C-alpha cells in the first residue's frame, strides 16, 4: 500500500510537470527603472545681464561663451542634460528673432511625434513668449522664448547628452520641463 501511494505521488508529480510546460512560453517583460529626483528648491540668479530668474539649486549655472556676455548654461550633471539660455538685445530685429526661435523648434519636426505650443503672458512684468513641449525622439524636449517686445529677447532649450529615446528620458524631461516653466514664470527684466 505504501509503495502504491509513493508510486502515485511520483507519477502525479511527473504528470503535473509535463502538463505545466504545455503552454506557450512568454518572455518576461523588461523591468522599467523607477527614477526619482530631489524636490526642486529654487534660488534667484543675478548676473550682469538685463534679466534675473530663479533656478533649481540642483543645477549649476555656467557662462556659455566668452564672446556672448549673457548666454548661460544650466547644467544638470546627474541627469546628463543642459538648459541653454541665449539672450539677444532687440534692436529693430524682433521679427527675425521670433522667426529664428520658431524655426529652432520646427527643426525637431522630423523626429518629433508632436509639438505642443503654449503662449506665455505675464502682463505685470512685461514678459511674453511661447513654451514648446516636444514629444518623441527629438533632440530637445522643451524650448521657449521670452521677450518684452521692445528691448529684450531670451531663448531657452533643453538637450540631453545621450541619443534621444523618449521613453527612457521621459522622467528627466518632465523634471526639466517643470524647471523651465519655473524659470519662465520668475524671469524679470532688469532695465
């Protein structure tokens, strides 16, 4: 009797193993890395330039070029990304500055899945412009331009130091997009 129970148990185990392998083999999906970034803390940036703004203390402000006095880079080393800020003086050239800023964004149409533009208006501080949110494998996921329409013009764009793969950089792109919006909201022209 004991041998019969043992034989039935072994036979049942073998039968169970054979039946459990009878389905289609489905590979396990790749796991997604959960990225988290520090809560942004903003500090005011003052410079010899005719504008001020608040930046995330997580970023490092650096001069962009020697020959361009008011061009700056906000470097996010841990994200391997940079926000480029280029300042221009308006001198009967507002139309060409606007056209150049809009063309900069349109260059990404080839790789972008979509571009959402949103006007920015701060009547009180005379800051007007446009914010562009680019989706897809484009080189830059966020861009903007700001002006007072008479004397000042500032262009900003975010670029990563890696080949753009929208799914992979999306959490970092969202984090930087919020920083860019905060910069726009806190920009003040210094006369």
